[in-house]
C-alpha cells in the first residue's frame, strides 16, 4: 500500500531538509517517492503500477506519494517541474530522480540499480 506524505511526515520519514543541508535519509528501508497531481493523466496511469510494486516489494521498500498541489513546498524543495517525477532514495548514498510514467520493468530496473533491492 502506498502512503501519502505531507511535509511533516516527509521530514520525519525521508529527509529533514529544515535541519540538514546535506542529504540524510531518515528511513529504515529504501524508498520510492512519487510526486504527482490529481489532474495529471500519466500520474493516474502510474498509480496502479506503484500499488503493484508496493505489494511485490512489501517489506523491502517504502513507496510514498506526494501531491504536488497540496505540498508545493516539497515540490519546490526538489525542483519538481514535470510530473510524474519519482525520487529513488537508497538506504545509503544519494537519491536519484526519474521523470515520466515509466513502465513497470523500468521501475524494477531502477529499484535494483539505485535502491539495490530485488524481489
């Protein structure tokens, strides 16, 4: 099950950018964060794919969603200009951004390469 984040829960579960200037991941397992909006067609197409991935990788990664309309400060903090955009946060190391409604196979490849997680 994907979980919607607010700025408050993002600071707690992902990255407290108010406290830390440099990236410091707060999660206890790798995360995929989907920046979306309700009016965005490609975002709607991506949503069921992310739900399937959240089941398949249930105990291995967290999948979060951020509504860019409701959480404009978070979108601005990451320079989100086009949606959907996904932020891949490995347990160790720097996060990486991917843009567009990527197919499931491509998302699985990035999860393996960036998050170092396989099913």
